[in-house]
């Protein structure tokens, strides 16, 4: 009886090891992938406190570059820290990427860390509305004045 139990345990262990070997083809295999995706799901509902940089990158890729944008659209245009906050807040809305507050914060930190620019590329919406309302002209005639506005936000 003891030998049958031992044989069953040995066979089960070998089967599990073989199953994991088949599923885990490399350093970032399926088992690790499933563990990471499970942790990201728990993070979405605030059941996990923090993410490693690799997990934050996985969250960014699964939420931004696989759903809506190519990597080039996001990574090719570095932005100032405040701009990344505005963009992630806008894109994290329920009708877009539907990010939780913790996911948006992690993605914003990842973008600010890896794709930060010291030169702002956009202005706040309130300022843009003012400029369009008061300064924008449909056509430039001979006597029209036009100028460039360089905006530096407080950081």
C-alpha cells in the first residue's frame, strides 16, 4: 500500500514537472506570465500594494500598447511629467482603457520614468481654449500678425 502511494506521488510530481516544462518555454514563460497577470488583476482591485518595474511595464503594455496604440505612438513622443498625467487620466476613462486609480498611477509613473521630456509639448485645455478663442484666425492675410507661443509649466 505504501509503495502505491509513493509511486502515485512520484508519478504526479513527474507529470506536474513535465507539464510546467512544456508550458514554460523560456525565461518569461507562461507560468510566470499567468502569475504576473494574476497580480495585475489583484492590483486593479487594490488587493496588492505595489508593482515591480517589470510588472508596471507589463501593465502599460497590456493596457495601452495592445489595446489602443502602437508602441511608437506613445514611446516616440516623450512628454513632460504633467502631460503624462493628463494623458493617462484622459485615456484611463471608462469609455477608453477603463483603468482603476492604482493602474493609472502605476502607468503614469512608468511613462514618466521611461519617456520623460523636459520640454512641454501641449498646454492645458483651459489655456488652449483661451488661445483658440482670442488669438486663432482662420486665414493669415498680408496685415495679420502671427506668433509662436512657448509654454513652460510650473514643475
